[in-house]
C-alpha cells in the first residue's frame, strides 16, 4: 500500500490507552482469499473513508484486520455479562477486535470493530470465526434498523475470507466490519467492578461520559447523570423495538450498550403475526427474551449496571443503592411515555395528544385487536394509511372476520388520524424472516442478488416502490415456526 493510501485511514486508540485493563492488543487471523461481499458506500462516505481504498487489497486488509494502519492498536475488549440470568465473569471479544476509533468529517468519533476475525484470548471454546450467513444477517438487519430511525451499530462491510468454517455443515467464513458510537456494554462495567479497582471503574465511567453522554460531565453528580442517561437511552430504545415489532433475542448484559445503540444481531427477528410471546432463538427454552419481556429485561440489565456503578454513586453503600433505585424507578415511566407517544404516531395521532383521554382507549384497543386476531403487525399499521384516507378494504382484508376491526376503526377514525403521518412512520418493508432466510441461503451458495434486492427494499422502508410487492407481503402460509440460532 502506498503511504498516501495508508494515510487515508487514521485510527485512534483512546479506548486502549484509557482502559488498558479492558484491552488485549491482538491480531486478526490471516484470510486465505478475501472477497468483498457488500460494502456500505453511504456509510463509508459519512465516515470519510475512500471507497477505492476500501475495495483495494489493503482496504480488504483493513476490513478483515489483516492490514493494520500505522499507529493503530487493535484490541480484544474485555467484558463480563449475565447470560440468560447467569453471571459469566469473563466473556470479552472472543472473535472480535476493536480496530480503533475513526473521526468522521463531521467530527464525531466511531469505533471500527470486526467480528469473525479469529480467536482471541477471550475465545474460550470458540473457533473465533463467523459464517457468511450470520454476518450478512447482521449487516441487513442493522442497516434496516438504522433506516427505521432506531439507534444501532452500523455495518460497513462483509468480506468473505475464503476459509471454510465448521458449523452443523461446512460454511463459508466471513468478517463483518461494523461501526458504533462505542462498543461499551453493561458487561464492561460489570467486568471493571469485579476487578475491585475503583480507579479503573472511575476511568471507565469518565471514558463513557466523554464519548457518549458528555452532558453528564456538567451535572452536579456526573456518575449519577451517566446512569440516568443510560436508563433514558435504553427506555427509548426498547420502546422503539416494541413499536416496530423487533425481538432482539439475546438481551444478555454483554449485549446491551451504554450508548443506547442496538448491538449483536444474533437470533433476532421482526414478528410477522402479532404475538406477545414471539421468540425466535433456538436456545432460549424458557422464553426469557420473548417480545413482551424486553422492557422488563432491559430494566433488569440496568439494575446490573447500577450495581456495578454503586461505588461511584455515593460513598455510603446504602445511600448509593437509594440513588440507583431512584433512577431505575423512572425507567417504567420513561418507557411507557416513549411507547405511548410512538403508538399514537403509528396511528396517525399527535404524539402528545391533548385529547389524551380519547386516544387512550384507541391505543389500548389496537393492542387487544392485534393480539386477538394475530394479524400481520407491519402490514396492519401500513394499511391504516389507506383506511385514514377512506379505503378500509386493505386493512379489513387482514381479518378473517373484520367485525372487531370495524368497531375499533370507528373510534379511531373519529379522532381524525393523519394519513401522511401514518405513511411516514409505519414501514412498508422490514427484513421479513422468510425473505432473510431466502437471501442468506442464496448468498451462502454464492448468489448475492436476493440479498442486495432485499437490502434495497429495507434500507428505504417507507417509500413503496413498484416491483417490490413481495417484500411488503406477509410470510407465506407454509413458512414457520421460525427459529434462529445464536453464536454462529
Ligand atoms: P454473543 O453471541 O454476542 O452473546 O456472544 C457471547 C460471547 O461468546 C462473547 O464473548 C463472544 O465473543 C463469544 N463468542 C461467540 N461466538 C464465538 C466464536 N465462534 N468464537 C469465539 N468466541 C465466540
Ligand atoms: Mg455479544
């Protein structure tokens, strides 16, 4: 690589310099025959990255970690976590690397992070690798979430490594390059707290404040303000998941960020028919992370964050617990407020409706209606646009017997819903499970076209386009029950 090209990517190492205890400098495994499967040119431009460079051999080296820009220090990040309620003191990046931090042309700082780049000292029994299918799934779903306005890690590229990896069947290997405001997790704080080193905990909190919640630095009690900020960010985030019908599937504390970005797309899915018990993970036998449990689990995870932060909240432990509880108690109200105003918007009603009393039964009624009839969640809201314009046929067609719909729609229409608002907020295209499976199977067999077509639909989700009808349609009768697999 020429010196000029090398100079196009400058990666900072703030994380590893601020927090060496959480950083193990490490190298990616060589890739036998790297091939770019998908590159996010719009994101690259936002980050000030040169597309020609990213497509070059050295660019692929950066995207797989095998070519490290001068001055950069890739590290595996240490973190702990509660997995399905049980504490694991040492998880960490078993197959991932933080390459460093990128400063975009607008001055914002982002982590550049790789997944599937080989074993690290945190790998335990894992092979450190990732398959093309799951990495493309994360690319697709994270970019769909971003297009839906939901905070998330972003996907920059997926590179097939040319290696074959061993799962149930042999699979082509891949590395995902992703970008986030930060990869700090609740588990990062659990790890620091477990080390019993208060100075480390303080440096971690200072780092999080500086990178993610700078307003907290101005507060009377910056660490309490940090916790408040994470509680608020997660309340808003989980409300957005619920409103769009997203099931994360593996809300362990190591998969919950301090930034409030959605992270780690494993056994996630968007529900088809409305079902509060919706869950797609093959390993979650008890349904801990089912759709309806997500707000309560988020609150539970935040309690684990609070426990980790206690020494910073007050010198006296009892009082620290009081402070933490006071903040945590606001989660439910913040979540409910975000969900209620979001649901009003989905129904074409003003987010903060002065005629609240009239809207409340309509909001409650829509959930009862959806639950009773199990209709396709995304199609239902999308079709309300036509109903608000006077054509109720598309929405009615979702019900075998539309009597309940008609009764509900009468009270809803009486509130004068705004059809344009409905179209702006309810997507026509989401990564439907049957389409995702079809796209990933084709990509694994070497045909990227179905993936790219689906990506085109879901990254512009509100603008209905001729020719994309099958991307807006519900799952075919013969599809399901749907299961996805974690840790692949
Ligand atoms: P997650 O799937 O994000 O909940 O990952 C849980 C933990 O398992 C993290 O510490 C990962 O780094 C680790 N892990 C998952 N898959 C692998 C793998 N194939 N090799 C090594 N570590 C892995
Ligand atoms: Mg994870």
